[in-house]
């Protein structure tokens, strides 16, 4: 786990899932964050109960929302194992894209390696697109239905009116989208990561608030102060979360699973 600290800020060593779950359940601070955590854990435990541990997948891209769901997933898996004696590992997939920041790629690989005792890590071949990667996973799993845990939040591009459990779009292979943090705000995300001392990519301390490819991501101008950039958690106007993202020329409609 110490490797995670090299490309991350937050925790140097990740606490075991049992310890994390205990801390989440015992949390008695901010009432809104407490309610968010309890709701997210219920959604994830339902996913384990219905689909089975080995059919629950998390897609980890190293972003702040992905960090939140990854650690919530670890905690929920522990709770499910205690209740059911089912210790099947959920899957953790990641897409290694050559146009991502080096800091992000290193953070993703190191985080997945650090959690290999708790999660069945399945890297997707380098530069395989998100949609193609999902299609192969679903095809390989047939006839088993899969549940993909996503970090989608209301207000995200293409979120629409999704619910905590939302079937994939008709033009995609059939799987269930699991959205445990739909109602979380930008502030909730940072409160969670910092309250429980969880690691996140170091770029978030350098003025980035929303990470995409190198060509589509800049530091957030709203964090510039006295010629220096403040860290992402200090963003005051949460509606400016994506202010550092560069719009790509529109060649085709955006793809959402």
C-alpha cells in the first residue's frame, strides 16, 4: 500500500476493509455525509446480495468519484461477507489509456495492486476503449448478468434521470448500472476522502478538479490565487467542477454505457 502514496495524497497505507467499514458505520459527524454513506452502503450491499460478489464490477479510472466508490465497495463487500459467509471478490477493472496523465496511470495501477487481496483486479488491454472493454466483459460472462458500480453523480454529463439501479442503454450489452453516489455533491466527495484519510491522485492538489485525458484537461481557473493553484477540495463554487475540462470538437455523440 505504501506505493499508493507515491502518486497520491491522503493515506499512505490503506486500512483493511473491516477497519474501514467500522469507521464508516461509526461515523457520527456531518449528518448529510453520514446519510450519504449509509445510503451508498445499502445500495452496494444489495448489489452483492442480488448479483453475487463475483459478478459485481467496479471500473476504476483514478478519478475522485472512482476513489469514493472503490472504498465504499470494499466496505460493503466486507459487510456482505460477514452476513452471508460469501467471500467472493468483486472485480476491479481499469483501462490503461496512453493519453491519460502519467500520475493517473501510476495511481490506478498502484491502487489496484495494493488492493489485490480484496479485489479481483482485471486490467483491460492498453488503449481498448471503454465501450469495447465492457462489451467483451459482458460477452465473456454470459449468461450471467453483471453489475457495474459507477461513480455517476447527478449533474454529470449524460447522467439523465438514472436511479441507483439502472439497466444499461438498449444499444449496449445487458448489464446493471449500480450508482451508489448519485445524490452526492462535489463537497460530499471531498469530505468523504479527507475525513477517512483515503488516497487520491496527486493532481487534485495541483489545481485539477475533474480529470480526463491530457489534451482535454487543464487546471481549474477558479482555483488560481496569487499565481498559484489551490487544491481541488478548496473549490468554493461546486458548479465550476468541470471548468478545467476542454471541450473536444464534436465528431459524434458522446458514448455512455
